[in-house]
C-alpha cells in the first residue's frame, strides 16, 4: 500500500489551539459550555480511542487490501492525472460515512459503539474528540468496503477519511451560530450538527452528514435548527456519570443483559433493532418518543 | 510498542490533563440547582417527553427532586455536572428514610445514591416509594 501521512496527526496542534480559543469564548459568553470533569472524560475517551485504533489499524488495512484485490477499476494515486478520482473518493467516502452514521443511530449493535460520541450533555470541541473504543468490534469499517471494491486505493480512502474527520472537528461548537446561507445549504455546519446531537424529540435521529449536508436533504433526514427551540444535548437516558469505562461500554453491557434475559425468538432483535426497542414495548425508541411528543403537541394546539 | 509511541501517548495524556486543569482554573462550569417545582416538572418532561409531572419533592438545596405524575409514576432528578440526569423511581430503587432526609439508591452503581433533604415531606415520599415497591 502507498504511504500517505495521517492528516489527523498533523491537525492535533490545531485541535488543541481551537479548544483553548473556544474555552476563552465560553468564559466571556457562557461559562456553562464547559465542565472540567466532562472535558476530562471526553479527552480521555479520545486518547484511548486513538490507542484502540492503533491496535486494530493493521487488521483494518488488511481487510481493505483484501477487498481491493477484487476491484472493478484501476484508479491511480498521482494527483495531476487522478485529481478527479481524489475528489470523487472524498465525496463517496462522505456518502459511505452518512450510511455508516445513519446505521450507527438506527441499529443498536452499531449504536453501542457510537454512543460514546453522544454521551456528553455538553456540545463543545472536546465533545468532537469523544470517540469510540469499539468501532472495530462493531464492524464499522465494513461501510467503507464498497470504495475499495470500486478500485479506490486504500491509502487514498484512508487519507480522505482523515480529512473528513478533521472537517467534523470544528462543527462541534456553540460558539458559531449560522454560517452564510450558501454554506449552510451544502455543507455540514455547527448549526446542523447541533441538531444531530440533540435529544429534543424534534431533533432526534436527524442530520447524519459528515461533510456534505446534502445527503440528509436527499435522503429525508434533514432537520433545521430552530431559534425558538434550543438544543439539549446528550442521549435519551443521560449517563449521569463521568466514568469513562461506563461511557465506553454501557450500551454493550445493556445488549448483553437484554440478550441474556430475552426469550429466544427476540434475542437477535436486541442487537439489530433500533436503540430503545424491547419485545414487550416497555421502553421507548426515538420514533415512539417523537410520536408521543407530536401527540402532546396536537392536544396543546387543540386546547388553544 | 516503540519509544516514539510511548512518548506520543505520554504527551497526549499530559495535554489532556492540562486542558482539564485549564477548564477548572478558568472558572468554567456551573453549579446547577433545581429552582422550584415548575423547574423540576420541566426537567422531568425533558427527561421523558410527556411525563406530565403534577407533584414535586424538591431537595432543600435544589440538588435533586422527585417528580410524580398523574399515573403515580415517579422520576428522580439530580444534578450532573452543569446539567441534570433522571431515572425512574421503580421497584428496584431502594429508599431509606432518616428523619428529614430520604436517600434513594438506584440499581445503577454509576448513577449512585441520591439524598434529598425534604423536611417533613420526607416520610410522605418514603411511603409513596413503598407503594411503588408493593406495585
């Protein structure tokens, strides 16, 4: 495999600098945007995520190279000739990210790994670094396999994925309101991504985009941020703890308990159905929460 | 692992601790309190859409509250960092009454036990908890 640098490594100093800038902004505008234990939890989760990624890196590259040998096309890496392939790779990798991300919210197995990223009740740049430890175990790398099968060289795909990750860092902030209209129309922005992290019923399961918000607009998952409804962040059942092990594994523990206790015919459903699903209807999925909220609104409107 | 990897890991941990220290040193953060019954009811609705609280037992200092709805279901709300977290008060929750204090211990160890100073109301809410346990 061709060697390209990992762009994320070069971005780390900028991440730290921007974090400090955002903290200064928070000091002036709203001190509640940061909390020391929350920030420590986010950053520790991010650090261990890097270690976990490094430990399984060889296996992910191996899987990519294995798929790449069955490629449909031979696509080169050289920028002057293959510049269009780089652009196409970046766009298609972002589409693959959208599909992964939507699955990560709609299938409990993938959610168990992704939930770490949503487990903070804060929304600041440290939240961006709160990343999964169990991505490899949950098989999330499979979502990029089509790119290798098309013929995009693994080094090109991983480089584009790194750029995608870097892009997503700056959108985890409340310090920026709205970007210019044309930018909001095409790109994922702090406003769009705040909605994605929201637990307000209106905002649940929306805006899965990585870089381009157009995927949500095309595939029916776009919800705009409203000025009259501030976003509340976190997960439906807030963790209520700064324990990093619990943040990393609580949903896996939940799956294990549910699978153990469920009747045989429902065991698999506790892995592949949406988070909150239960065979006896005793819990709430995001769709049920939204339906209850909508019903409540209709009653309120009728009363008015 | 090579020495370079250990150095990178050590530097990352140092940066993490520095930033967390900086957040505290800059005085960022808040001391959230449940201001009144209306606030507690709103927090319960945020924790569970449409909960519809009708009665509240609020800790004197505002660190926590129990909200009860018309169906008799109860939610325990407590401060967590700058925000709040809630859990249902069901048969698995252990309640302990000590004069004006009611301590609720949930099954979730990471959520911990919550002690509410409720004054004379403490015994009323303790008996409500017993009703929940009896089903």
